[in-house]
C-alpha cells in the first residue's frame, strides 16, 4: 500500500506535518502587520534628485487613456497607459511595510517550531521509507 505522495512514507506523518505546518504558518502570517505609506502626494520614485509622486504618475496614465480612446491603434497611447500603470503598481508595492507584532519569545518559538517542525515531518513523509530500508539492508549485508 502506498503512503503519502505515492511513496511508502507514513500517511500519519503527512497529515500531522501538514496540520502543524499550516497552523504554524497561519499564526506567523497572522502576526505580521502590513502598513503602507502610499498616497498621491507621497514620493514614490526619485529621478535625479527630483521626486515623482503618485499624482504625477497619473498624468501620463490619463493622457495614454485619452489617446487609446481616440485611436486604439496608436502605440504611444498604450505605452503611456501601461507604463504609468506599471509604475503606479510598483510604487504601491514598494511602499508596503511589513512588521511583526509584539509577542513574547515563547509565542514566537512555539510558532516557529510548529511551522518548521511540521514542514520537516511533511517532507519526511514524502521521502519514502523504502530507500532507508534498502540502505539499512545493504549496511547489514556489508557487516556480515
């Protein structure tokens, strides 16, 4: 009978590892606080000592959209609109800040043991035990 992942590894180890890993990573990600400094007046990019804001990036976006609606075959309209949209998305993502909420060392250690201990059990169950049994049998054969 095959175990987890089609290997001869244990299905119990697989399920226990999966539950520990999911619980640990859920608790870890739940402890992360996400904040952003993005705003239309906030500086997103610096070009030669001059700061570009989110509002300034909207100007080429609007011009590009106007050109696209006027004549959709004009390459410059698509270039302006897509370039400004990409710069805006990049600016929003780059302004995101991730911080870990305040917790005790015990809580953090428990979360990390759950997450990475579960990952270890999960991966061990997928490895399969036939390889280990073969290598053990070969080692016993060499000793006799």
